C-alpha cells in the first residue's frame, strides 16, 4: 500500500533435529484416526529408550523426544482412548511441564509418530487488543513520535508467521508396506502409538520454558 511507511517482519522456523534420529528406512504409511474416520499418513517408527509418563489429571500419556538444537525437547501429549484432545487443551497449564519431569519413567518403547509440518499465519492485532494494547492501532491515539515525525502514524497489521517441521532425517527413502513393517518390528515392548489427535510442546530443556504449543488433528491437512 502507498500508505505504508514501515514494514516490520517477524518469523520463526523450527525444524526438529533429533538427538536420536528417526530414519526414513522405517517410515511408512500408517492409519491415523480422525473422529470416526481414518486417514493414511507417513509415519516414523523407532525403538528407543525414552522418558514417558501417564498423567491422570490430563487423561493423557506424555512422551519426551530430545532435539539437538539449543537443548530443546519435543513433548507429545497423547489423550487416552476414552478421553479426547479437547480435554487436554482445557486442563493443561504451564506448570504441568515440571510435573511431567517428576513423573517420568525411562524405558524402551516402540514409537510411531506421524511426520507433519505446521505453517501458521496470525494477525496479532486482536490478541494484543485483548491484553490492552489498542492505541497502537488507532491513528487518533497512537504516539509513534519516537520513531517518526509524521502525524497520524499507527500500526495497521501485526502479522506473525511460524513454521514447525517434524520429520525424519535420512536422505534415502525405502517404501515399506505397513504389514511388512509391523512384521519386522514385532516385539513385546510397550508401545507409544501416536495415531490419533494429539498436543505437542517444544520446551527449552534447562528452564522448562514453553516455546511452541500446537495440536495436530489431521496430519494430511496440517
């Protein structure tokens, strides 16, 4: 627009670089259950030792997957089968990250996790207004004389874009049928099958600061 005087851009991009990599050799199409239907999604499979726990108050299981970058960790919150994602969303608090840490057991698991990418564009103006920042968007009230001598200068839009990729790492892809994969991976180990809608958190390991929160209801339309 010809009325634009300043354009400030804020973006964030995070690609999970696993401490213990998922290999494309063990990625295959598997079912993901959405409401009363199911879809086929590329799913990463791995057997590894992980921190995990069950949280009765949230009616969900929690899996911790460490990342290499900046000591981050991806937490997967999988609702119990008799519960749902909405219940977890309504009841989780920032303090729960510390509670997970106290509850963790560390043991081998067979893990299945869908590959997914989330790309979100948000106009932050409405959210800033909700916390009282309104004058900035009103040319009659805004005072931006600290950065410009022009009068009636205000912010029109505050756009934020974030992108998260959860994927495997290896450059070579081997297409496997689900039945073949299951036969090869058959085991008596406990499993953590992320095959229905779930919540995830990206957390800074030392301070337990939550950097990113999201929910995945259907990987095919994320």
